[in-house]
């Protein structure tokens, strides 16, 4: 039995459309996250049964579910779209875990909804496995993130450029409320809905605060922490539209996301990011831009307009110092500095500059600081040697570095190899990769190959949105 308590579905009808998932012909379990199931208070044995798989595929509804597709708007690459919404996802309901924590249970790829906008509402196997792998790695590295409970193949062919195997991802999140959710009601001038949404978010995520300005302050702080953690892993979200920024501070919507191999601050992978708007180095500034859109939505709820604009502006401006503090903590930890000072910022930035000039591997350099192998990543190590002498005088903590620097990441070429094998009905590479990256700090000989950078003919230079 799943303990549902569906607070979002009790909001006014305009917040969502009630819609059931579209059944699939031959559901089969590809992967089940048993530890996450236990966290949610779900019976993994039942989830593996025909009835459980039917639920994960959208073929049956568990007792207490109230399936809905959520409405939202969003700025996509800077251009505003007044109506987006869940075009290929259905929120089954909110699961209350044994400890009282609340989580959304959503099926992604579960068929058409009123928000599908000419799409088929389906997902093919590749993006489902990519999100499963990357989100679970992020969770293992303590990054705020949505989670993957299960991946189910559907027995359908999904047509993109070619026919591809269909799949459904069961996604878990503290909620799916986005900046774009607020924009949906703001652009319509619906202040009563904005007020109801604000009250709902405060109660669900920030019960310690009162009113829209304090809510904005909290979201700004959460995003500053999350983005700093992204940067410290070399993670590039790839599509930081306002409809892909969660109010909870969790990383959401792993579409054309990727991790850097060779370090360069202007790295872009997403095939649709032609101008580099969402490059690695731009992510903090884009977060500020997105938060400004949220602030604009909340201003009508904050009383006197002039005073509200001033207060909201000050709140958004808090992002920069909060982010810089978080960045220093994250990169300080990567260098083994438990209490980094402002002078240590220059130490980290100097290392990044050397890495960029010599095209060094981001993950291998930082992890290699612990075992003295980082030097091997530089073609002309003299500059690195000089940097090391200054760094060692800071007496870095190797245990702190071991926690902050993964031995391996979900390398883009490894993800593509796992997807290609799964499409050919071989799930072993996916399972092995999942195991390796969900234990990112452990060193095992059988996982050594996953720490290696891609060979020239293996390098992935573009990633693609699942739709």
C-alpha cells in the first residue's frame, strides 16, 4: 500500500489537468531503485511484481493516486512561452514516507496530456536511462536532486528521427513546482492563484517563513547552494529555462545535461544551446536571471509596488554573495581546505586557469590531488608544480578531498555506450555503470575504466533533449 496525501491536487482546478497515464502494451522492469523504495516506505518486492510494474508503467493506478498534469509557463532560452505544462508526465500523487517526509511520485513518458503541444507524450529509452544514471549519481554526491525510482520499458516504438524503444521513468521529487509555475499565473494576472501557490510552497518547503518576500529569500539561498555544487562537479545542466528551475532547490529535468571531461569554462554540450547561453560558467548568472523572473511574479503579493520592487531586487541580489560563499566552500573542500578563506579563492581559480590552458580533465585533476596523480593530467606540468607547492603549504585534509572529489562521474561516452547496449537488449553496461557512479567515492579495480577520459573517437561533444 502507498500512503498518498495529495496536497497539490487539492489546489484549484486551474493548477493542473486531471489525466490518467496512457497504458502501454508490454511493460517490463528495466531498473528499480530499492534503496529509494525503502526510503519512501514502498515494498520493493511488490514493485517488481506484475502489479507493481503495471503501476510503474501507468497501466494501473494505485489506491489513493490522483493523477494530474501540472500547468506552468516558462522562459525557454530567454523567450517566454505562456503555457507549457507537463506534456509527457503525470503526477500520480504525493507519497508520505515513514518519517513524514513528502515526495511527488511522477511517471515521465506516460502519454499525452492537455499540455503535450503536438508531442506524443512518450519517452524513449535513452533519456530515461540518462536521467536515471545522472540523477542517482547526483544524489550519491549529496547534490539536491530529483531521484529515479524505476525505469520500465513499454514494448512500444517511439518515433524521433528513427524508431526507438519506449520507456517510462518513475521520478521522485520533493515537489515539481517551478519558477514557471508562478509565471503561469502571473502572466494571467491571477493574484488569487499566485497567493494560493505561495502559501502552498511555504507550507510544503519553507514552513519557517512568512510571506512572499521571505519565500523569495529562501529560494535564492537554496539555488545559490545548488548551483555552487553543480560547478564543483563540472556539471552542465544544458537547459536552465525557468520551467526547469525547481522552487525546492532540487536539480530537475536532466535533458541534454553532461559533465565536462576536459575543463573549459565555456563548455557547452546541448545541441539546442547554439549561443552558449547555458555554458558551465554562465550557470550562476542564469540562476540570477531566473530568480528575477520569480521575484517579478511575487511583487504583486508584496504590498506597495515601489517598496516591493526594491525589496525583491535586494533579495535577488543576495544570490551573488551567497553563491560566492558556497563556491568557496565547495572548491575549498575539493582542495582539502575545511575552512577556506578569501585568499584561497585565488588558489582554486589559479588551478582552474592552468587546467583550461592545458586542457586537463576536470574530475581526474581534482581526484588526483589525493594520490599525487593529478600531475599526469598536464602536458606541461611546470605551472602545476608551482601551484602545488603553494597548495601543500595549506596542509590539505585528504579525507575532505576524498569526500568532495568523486573517483568517477557518469562520463558522457559511458552513458551513450550504456544506452546503445540497452537498445540492443543488453542491460549489463547500464547496471554496471549505475553501480559504479552511485558509489562515486569508492575505489574498486573493476571500476577503474570508468574513471578514464574518453578516447578521441569516444568523446561526446553534443547531447540532445529527450523530446
